C-alpha cells in the first residue's frame, strides 16, 4: 500500500496482481480520513500488508501511529529514495495519485529491504519539537538583524522590538529544552554522556539527541554518519578521479549543529586534534579537515551513547 501524504489530505494506491493500481484520492489527513482508509484496507488489502509512505515533516506521523496501533506494518521512507526511483522510472509527471502509485510499486519491488517503523517515545518527539522551534526562532532573529543593517531610521525601532521579543522567546525555549531533559532520566543521562565530550555543550547535545532519535536503530557509527550526510562520496570513472566530498544526503540540521563544535574540538578534543594533525601531515586542509572532525565527533557521540560510558580520549584516539 503506497500513500502520498500532504498537510491536509493523503492519496493511496495498492498494486494488484494484474500489475494495475487500485487508488483512492484526497482522504482527509485526520481521524475521519483514517476511518475511511481503515475500511478501504479491510476490503482491498491482504492481511499483513505493508503500508509504505514518505517521511513528510510531521504530516505522516499521526497516520503512521494510528495504523501501527492497529497492527499494520508501517515503512517510512526517505523522500530521496522515492525521488531517485521516480527518475529511474523516467516519470515525467507528478501528481499525488501518481506518487502514491510509485510508492506502492517501490514497496512491492523492495519488500526485502523495507524496515518496520516504530513510533518514537513522546519525550523524544517533544524534544525535537523544541529544538526545531529554537532553530526557527534563531533564523527569524537573524533575518530581522539583517534587515536592521539596511533599514531606514523610521523603522529601526520596530525591528529592534521584534528582535527583543525573539530574544525573549529564544531564552524561554532554551530553558524549556533544559527543563525537559532534566525532567527525563533517560534524556538526562544521555545528555550528560554527550557533554563529557570535549567540544559538545548542552545545546548541541540536545540537538543530537533530538535528531538522532533512538540510538539503537543504528547498527554502526557509519550508519550515523550516513544519516547526517557526512559519509564520503567518491567520484571515479575510468581514469578520472574527482574530489572526495561528503554526500549531504542526510540531516542538514545535524551537519549544521556539528560544524562549530567540530571547529572547537579540533583544538580542545585530544582525539580529534590528533586526527586533524594526521590529515594535515598528508596535505589535507580547510573543509576536508573540518568535515573529518565533524564525522569523528559524531562517531564519538554515537560511541558514548551506545556504550553508556563517558568520553575516554585514550580510547577515542586508539580508534
């Protein structure tokens, strides 16, 4: 079952044995629409069918939680997977119905690779909402500060009032994030593990926890760096050897949050400082060393969360 979800509606399609799709369009993305979908599933889908959808901000969460609670198997895919699959199928048009069909076909052809989705703990989702709200507030403040530099005198007082209000909201949100983590024993313990790493402070620790989610879903540190889009992307063809860059196919929020901590860690974290010195001895400079530091810092964060032990510089240098 493929579902294309928007803010207020969703379209669905199921691939039938004859290769054609049965579809239903524009169901409301709320409990009323879920009830219609549930009835439709009982009439047209086999027991144990997969419900496959893309991760669309938060718009897919209520539907996924509803049908997970009913016992259906849910797969939530990275939108980049479907976009590239559409390109491979030379799909030229794009509508909600076509996207639902495409998702259904993709799911059918990749059944062995579908991973069952599980709802995250409420405390984790609440933390993510707070950290993303903080990011939005900071972006709005920067926009207003940029306007302040080029505005005429007769509007500067208004802009400064807005900036002041945003500063107050940013301060309030930071306190809410700290209180939320302090009140949750699991999050508090993980935060304390992360801030034991030289270069990571409370704000970065909160964002890492919020964006990574449950650490158990990652089987290796390489999976974490891929999730953040920090994995190397090689470009080779025949005698051509291009520059190695990071893939950027992952969480831009994590990459952004790790940049400044990695720069600090290049000076104050013994493990990352040693790595940077080795890279510079091999002629690597600039962005290459910073990206390597970001990757190392995230791997160390994964290690302390996975092991439940604070940062040990000697152990990190050995790896």
